[in-house]
């Protein structure tokens, strides 16, 4: 049927354009994408009657831009991924009750169709509570202000709006024919999210709510199964799934439910002021291999591409604008190597075992105190085995079916024929890429190119360091920050004044009054008489804070203005919707009469900044007469808006905005919201590692870097937001910084490395598939690839022998083949990529007999 259609096209419409041909191909493929059924049994999901092993990858559509979606999905597919998983972000879609938005980054249907066109499946986690380090856990802030609402419990308003949104999304997906039963990509859906952790805190109401959510979901008639992750009391017909760093020991409640891992965290998120966490790929691969070894059937990376919390979408408090997550695809959309590549090899190895894993029962074989094999053998004699060494310190050689196998500590070997190892989780053959942020001078289209920002025309708008215009209201004491802004802005002013007698000691030299502030969070700047005096902030674990700081007063009336800020609303936890923010106590110490408590004074309140009200960062606001031109933009000046017209950085590498010389604030390009910036440093006294020992159980702080450095220096600006010239960059700076030091950086792969041993067990997996199970030759090969448009321009290091160190710090060992570099230059120089076979003929394998030899290479791409 499909074939005939395709043929008709080529017979009757040859003179037409490519567009017509594409349409025909699409008709063909959509005819092929017939309706199919999704069921499950205790072993796996069953797609059209067939059990499946599935590799899934979380990519959240609003954390990148539509122009990036096809590339991200394609890179996931190349990485051996079958399924794209995303949450649905309620507060991005229902802006006020019944006011829906599906444009730009929130074009969910477009995202689903891109996945469909890539021939992949989808898992839709509708929630609609999602946590996800996303503002307010994804629930619209307006819902908190619908009278009587309590989130995530047996509460009528919450259930009413939740069901309404859930139904809206399901109907939208049905209308666009996106469910499997309609030929669409969606094979699985989720209701709620990790509710099991908090259910007890909600008592009986929590139990009733969880049951209600499951029933409500099932009544949607999507024809695909529903799941609830980390839900310890799921009712029948809903699949309970695991979220953790390891899920090999997970068992679903019902024996008729497959073992599904919804969140394997290949890294971790960051908070402003914290370190940069990394999870080594050897451990990620180990956890995945263990899961499939122990009967797992569907595995999802959370995140596979983390992306960016643009604008004010990050949750909190304090989640960074970057949501890179140390994921296999980095924030900017580049494959992170070797992580992406090693997992790709792993996925191939697992898929080689798919049929026998799904068609037989495993038998467990002990091979030592901490060594075991799970052997899957079916009726027709097909056999696959996973052999693991769970010892987190010692490598081990084990005997399996009369052969010996060397297993590095904390590793799994995969044997798709029960004889040959095609993959070991701890032996990374894939190349390492070194990514650099390379500065690119700003150029202004209105002035000559290649100039620093100095001398360039800026426009500046200065906020007053106190309430602007009329106060919104006054109050005796402080109102709650979030209750007042309802999250329409990060900012809320609180101002009052007090008298100081001219005889106060604190007005003389050598003495000063102190300001004592307590706040529920998240941060604040205190101004006295329009001068910034102090800044206070909570941190990633505790948002409340208290600080004391000297202040300069004058005789007579003193004005005190507190600019309180939220930095992303709470995104999880029991009753998280009730957590407040803002100052709770303000006192002046060191006066003759003792402490002056201002907490019960009459405070005037003003929501947001004047620049926000004027929208001077977007649209007509960019032409507002409030902007004042200058070639000398003020430095270290709080509460300043800066605007500059810039060219697009050259080339096509991804772009990051460097704000290391700025304090804290918000940034926009061409009216698009880049997000909150804050180069806040982590403590240098915390623990960081130079190299991470992958062996042993991972926890988020195990392998951190960046102690004493800004948590986030660069802020991703998608290429699609740039025009060739005439781009308007707007920065709002709260504390003071040097805007002339702001730069665009380009993210470039400058160096690639590989490190592989002579006896590496990694076979050419394609060869293995073609040749079947017999007569394999052990080919230790390694491929070096530079980015598109770049070539290998120099060999920085090459040694076959016993080299030591890591990419960037390799050193020759006592055993070294002197021809290593010249051989690699011959094969690789001036090429985009090359394949090196680590064997006889290419290297002097006779060197230092009896010792295990390796090849380490580092080449420059340019
Ligand atoms: C689902 O199907 C049942 C039974 O056919 C029907 O009663 C119910 O109204 C349907 N629900 C929706 C949301 O379409
Ligand atoms: C292992 O070797 C023993 C003794 O040579 C033999 O009896 C046995 O069948 C072999 N097992 C396998 C799985 O090849
Ligand atoms: C955050 O602050 C609290 C209280 O000051 C402190 O106990 C905690 O260790 C801090 N956490 C981090 C990550 O700095
Ligand atoms: C916000 O206002 C509501 C209604 O007045 C009140 O019940 C709640 O406690 C306030 N929240 C905070 C954090 O103060
Ligand atoms: C100190 O307090 C007393 C009584 O409350 C008041 O009359 C007086 O004016 C205060 N003095 C100063 C310097 O504020
Ligand atoms: C702002 O003014 C410039 C120059 O007059 C004009 O080209 C541009 O279209 C205006 N932009 C907006 C958003 O009004």
C-alpha cells in the first residue's frame, strides 16, 4: 500500500520540487505509521503484540527552543535512544484560568510531531504537578490564590483544575492524533509525580487524592497505560516506576507490571552558590547495565538534555538558569563526550541481547563474593549474559562457562552470545572532547566592528533606590512577599523611615549603627538614604537568612528601602505551596536608646521595578524615552538597566553570555528572556575533585568541581534569537557591575582525546551484528572526530605503551613506542575524523613484552 503510493509519486510528479517529493514521503511514512496497541505484562511494554526493551531520554521542550528540537531529537536517536520523555509544564500553558498558551517554546504539539517524524516514541508525563526544579513545581501560581485551594491532596478546587488541565492536554493530543492507538508516538503517560514521598504528610486526604488521581487518569481513555513514579500504593491498572541513581533492586508492587525506571539521573542540577556536580559515565553505564541485567525493560535518562531555565522558569529557591545536569547532551546542544558515546555503545550492546532477554527467564550464577552472572537462554539456544563485579575497590578475574573474564571493579560486562564481551561499563573507548568557552568581542552594528564595549554607545535607565511613583499600599509590619507579588516579578520594595537624633554616637567617626535583618527568603538588598548598604541571601538548603551589617545614618529623617527578591519558587515538598518569602524583622542596633525595632512600623510596599512596569526590555519599551544614551555607562551602580546594540557573534557555535563582572540581575536579547544571572561563588572550603573515582555508589556531591568559583558564569543564548546585526541586549543589574566587561563566548570543541588498551574488549558492534556469534576477532579501535567544519590540525600527545594521566595531562610511561606520533599524524592530520586500530602493524606491539599496553592520543581540532 505504502510502496504503491511512493511509486505513484515518482512516476507522476518527477518535475516537481523537493517539497512535493517530501510530501509524498511523508504520506508514505504516515500511511506506514498505522494505529498500534500498547499493553504490558510482567516483563515489558508490549507494542503491537511484541515485548520491547526501550531506551528513553528526557528532553523538556521549554528548556530549549523550537529551532533546537529537531537536532536534539536526532542526536538522541543517534545515541541509541528509542523514546523521548517530557513533562508537560502547566504554568507555561494555562497562564490564567482558561487562558491557554502553546506558542514558541511551549509548542507541545510541534515537539511531539518532531519526535514522531524522527520515528521515535514518546512518554508524556502530564503530572500536572512535575517538581522538575521548575518554578512552583509546574503548577500555576494563580491556583494558589483560588480560595480554599491546597495543592496535591483531596481538595476540591485543586482536583477540579487538575482534572480540567489533564483533560485539556489529553484532548489536544487526541485531536492531533498523537496517541499510539491513533498512529501517534505516545506510548505511556504519567499522572502526579513522586507523590509517594509526601503522601503520608497529607494524611487520609493524601491517600484519597492518590487514588482519585489514578482513577481520573484512567478515565481519560487514552488507550495507553498510565504510570505513577515513586508511588508506593498504586491501584491496579497503573504502573509504579522507580526514580533513583540505581534501580536494579526495584520491584513493582504488582507481579503483573513491568520494571520501569523513569528517572536515572546522569548528573545533577545546580543551585546558585553551590558546586558543579558530575556523575562519571562508568557509573551511569553500570547502573543501566545492572537494571537490564536484573529484568528491567524501560529505562529513561533524566535528563538526556537538561537545557536552560529561561526567564524566571527555574524552580527554587536558587536553581540556576542552566539546567545542564551533566547530561549526555550538554545545555548548548552538543554531545558531551565520552558520556554520550559510551552510552550509545552501551545501548547497542543491550539491543543485541533484546530478543533473548525478553524471551527467557534469567538464571543467576554466583561467580564470587561480589560477582555474579545473569544468564538468559531461550528455547532455540540463544544465550546472553550480564556479568557484574559489584566490588567497589577490586578488579577481578572470574570463570564463566570455562572461560576467564577480567572485570574491573564496579563494572558489568555484556555478552550477547554468552561467550564474547562486547561491552564493559568501566572501559570507555569513546573519545573525550574538551569544550572551551572562547571569548568573542562584542561588535556593535552602529559602530565599527571589532571594538570593545568601551566607547560604544550604551543606553542606560536608572531605577530609584526606593519606591518609585505611588506606593501600592502601606501596612503595619511586613506582608508576605509571594502573597503580594503573586510571582508576577521577582521584586518587592518595602520602605519606611525613622528619625536619628543629632547627638547619636553613630554619627561620629569610628562608630556606626548596625542593621539587623531577618528574612524568610530568598535574597534582599538594603538601601539607606538611597545607598546600597547590605545584601543578604539564603542558600540552596535553607532559604531563610539573617544578617547584621554596619550602616551609615544621618541626623534627622532616614529612609530605609528593602528590595526583597524571590529566586525561583519552591518546586516540591509537603505543602510547598504555602512556603513564604520576604523580610520578617528589621532592627537598628547601636543607638543610645537601645535597639530600634522597625518591624511594626508602617511600611510602604511597591510590587516590581519601574523598568518592568514600562517593559523597557521588550517591544516598544526598547524605544522608550526613559533610555538615556551614554558612552560611559556607570559601573558598580546598583539598580541600573543597560542596553546595547550588538552584532551576532561570528560562526555557528552555540553562544554563552559572560557576566562574571556583573552582580545579579536579569538579561534579555531582542526581547527574549535569557534568564536570571548571578555569578555567585561556591565556598572554596567545600570538597571538590580533580579526577573522579567512578567506583562505588554515587551521590550528588561525590564528584563536584568548581569550589570557590561562580556556580554559573555563562548564560546560553540560542542562536535562533540572533539576527545578523542590530541585536538589542538588555541587562538589569541589581547590585552593581561593570557592563563594559560583558562578553559573548562561543562554545567550541578544541581538543579530542582517546585512551584505549590493546586488549580492549570492545568489538566493532556492527561487525558483531553482521557476523553473527561466531569467529569474532578482537579489534581494539578508536575513532577521533572533530566538530563539523574542523580538522585535526596537530597531534598534541601520542603514546602507545604505558602512558599515564588524563585528557589534557597525559604523560609518557617507561614503555613508549617512539613512532606513535608520526603514525597518528599520517592517519589523522588534516582530516575531520580518523579511525585508529590499536594492533600489530600500526604500533610496536612487541614492545615491553608481558605488559598491558595502551594508546593515549590528544589532538587539536581547528
Ligand atoms: C471513557 O470511556 C467510558 C466508557 O466508554 C466513557 O463512559 C467515558 O465518558 C469516557 N471518558 C472520556 C473522558 O472520554
Ligand atoms: C567446561 O569444562 C568441563 C571439563 O572440561 C566440561 O565438562 C564442561 O562441559 C564445560 N562446560 C561448558 C559450559 O563448556
Ligand atoms: C546553608 O545555610 C545553612 C544555615 O546557614 C547552613 O547550615 C548550610 O550548610 C548552608 N548550605 C550550603 C549548601 O551552603
Ligand atoms: C498568604 O496569605 C494567606 C491569606 O491571607 C495566608 O493564609 C497565608 O498564610 C499567607 N502566606 C504566607 C506565607 O504568609
Ligand atoms: C529615647 O526614648 C525616649 C522614650 O521612648 C524618647 O522620649 C526619646 O526621644 C528617645 N531618644 C532618642 C535619641 O531617640
Ligand atoms: C524602535 O526604533 C527604531 C528606530 O526608530 C525602529 O527601527 C524600530 O522598529 C523600533 N522598535 C520598536 C519595537 O518599536
